[in-house]
């Protein structure tokens, strides 16, 4: 009997409209050496009964019911229960696009034995129905290339991962380095990505869209900027500044980009909210001085001259006029 290859972790919270499609996209896969861990995060609709029904019908599906603590805590709980060699995350309102998705990932693992594998994604706008392939990889820039070359390519091509569900990672690496999602904040995926890419010695990719991400879903935790998202970015940057490897140029540049996102969102906060996170965002600006890019170092200078609030308003204005 082959060792279990994949543990697929899905945090579930009030998604009765989407969860069937998500689960069906997994159980219809042509590759079957996996376990599916459904972590119900205290749902108040019919999500949990729906998950239980699937579990009764399929021994590969395990359902856990926890109190509502957020997606990060649910993912961490799933990691603790996992027994596969690799971890995949899927958001419960998304789904796998390709019935051969797991088979394709398994083939990549067998050929290259990488720590982390990235794959393509389709962004589907629920407001318009429009589908866009958001990631295409030039595998000549990835296959058998040094890690720093791969990170440089990912950053410069706009393919740097921005979510935990765009990758598959060895569970042994995750546990050996004690990588878990920070709780009680959003934008937690940035922390996960920076840690995973930092500790992964070998990184690969599949140049096919295997995942469908739903944009603009009502009540989605990512549908509106939040104070907790700014804090999530600042937490990631603070951790990176404390522990970062000096050679990780492109992870640092990526986190500088996330700081710009935090600045933009900061400009939309109330005055009370701005006071709540002003210390954190002022501390996080130091990441700009670590970048290899002049533009980020210039931004640091502008913040020191004009202050966080004025700079944030300028960024919001530039985004508005360019859109």
C-alpha cells in the first residue's frame, strides 16, 4: 500500500451555496491517493451537515467541527490532523478546475521531488462571470533552476504567489520548521508564503490552471479591506525583518509590495482605526530600506518627509487615476 500522498485541507464557514461544487471537484479527480479534511469553523448554515453527508459516503473524507476562530485556526487544525506527504489548501468557495489536477501534481513530484509546487489559476468574477487565467509559468525559468533564479523570475513576471491555495508543500517541511498561520488577523497568507518560500530548497511549477478562485463573493473575508489585513501584513513584515535571510532579495521585494497594499488600505480607514495600527505600520516601513529596488527606497524617503497618512493618500490617488 502506497503512503498517503496528499492531505487536502478545506476550512468551511457558511458556504452552503458553494461547498458541494468544491467537494465534487476533489472526489471527481482521476488520482485518488489523498485524504480530504473538511474543517467546519462553526458554521451556522447547512455547511456542516453537507460535509457530514459526504464523509458518510466517502471514507477519504474526514470532517471536524470546531468553534468559530477563523480560517487560519481552521487551517492550522487541519495541518495537525494531516497524514499526507504534501499539503494542499482549497478555499471552500473555490474549486479545482481540472479533474487531472492531483495527477499532474503527483507527476511533477515524482519527476522533480520538489518541496513546493506552484500551479496556474483562473480568476472568476462572480459579479460578471468573466474568467481570466491569472498565472502562466515559463517552465524553462523554473525547471532545475537555482532557487534565487526562480524567485527572481516569479517576482519579475508577476507570478509570485499571493495565496496559500496556489501551492502544494511537503508536510515534513511545514512541521520541521513549525510553520503555521497567524490567527486573529487577515492577509495571513503573506506570512505563510514568505515562510514556505524561505524554507523550500526546491520550488517547481505546473503551467496549467488547476484552481478556480472566486472573486467578488459577497461576505467573503477578502472582499473588503480590513484593519486586521493591515495588521496581518505588518505582522509578516515584522517577522521577516527579525528572521530573514539576507540573500532572500525577491521575498523582501514581494513584502515591500504588500506594504504598499497596506498603505493603500490604511488610507481608507477611519481616524480611530488609523490610530490603532499607526505604530505597526510605522515599524513595518523599515522593510522598504531592505529592498534591492530604488523605487521602494524612495518611498521610504517620501514617508519620512510627508508622513504615513499623506503618503497613503497619494498612493490611493495614483491608484484611482490609473484605474
